[in-house]
């Protein structure tokens, strides 16, 4: 495992964006705010994480920037509007990090753990007590490489995830139990 996991500090739940925070665009990209559809189950997952003392961070591959499908400014604006929507519902995230690069050109594109490691260093997060929630095996692998426990949402192929939820509604139902079994503690 190529991890630099912290051993003290606050635990976090890292959430993938497309497919977890918002409806998945399928094979394409969410290129405009009008195509960004927040999942209500994600909002409830944030409430659960906060109630149990976990910070929340969104980590997302956004290769569409490198491919010229959208600009970094467009992604930043979508994330600003996402945070406005979350705050209007009484929740928020600690940060939203994304990788704008092509595959294999950086250490931040999942399955690499760079975004999780960066958040841990910046915010003093304890990765060994943290979780990564995603809808792809690359999310699971990024979490494992960072030293987190992992949850895969959806799919039926074999996974290395510690837990699996069949869909976002199932995640919402089961998340509190999984997080409560690994208390956030710390600062």
C-alpha cells in the first residue's frame, strides 16, 4: 500500500462525485450546471457523516477538462453552486478536490490516492479512520492506497471494497452503521 496515512486528527468520508454526489452522466461528462443533478441520498449521507463526527470531502476525476470538454472555471463554478445547494439544505463539505488530468499523467487521478493524501495533509485528517465511497473500482483502489476503508455503491462484479451498497438508497440506510463501527473521534 503506498500510503502516507495520518495517525491522528479527524476522520473523513471521501465521496466520489459523478454517481454518488450527483447522478452519473454515464459515459460522458457533466459539462454544465444544468446537467448536474444532486442526489438526495447524498445529502442524507452528509448529514449522517456530520452527526457521527466525520468531515466530508468530495474527490473527483474530471478528465473532461484535459480533453477540452469543459474548462476548469466551469468545474469550479459547478462546485461553487453545489456548495450553495448543500448549504441551503443545512449541510456542507470540507472541500471539493478534482483531478483535471488525463489518465496516468499525475498522482491525483483515481485510482491514485493523491487527492485523499492532499486533503489529509491540508486538513489534518486521519486516513486510517476514514472512508472512501465511490461507484467504481478506481474509487475503491484510491481509498485503499490512501489507507482508508472503502464502500462501493452499485455493481455486481467482484470488488476489493470493505463494504458494498446496492445503490444510493441502500448506502443511506447502511452508512450510519458502518461509520458508527469506526468512530471518527479525534479533533
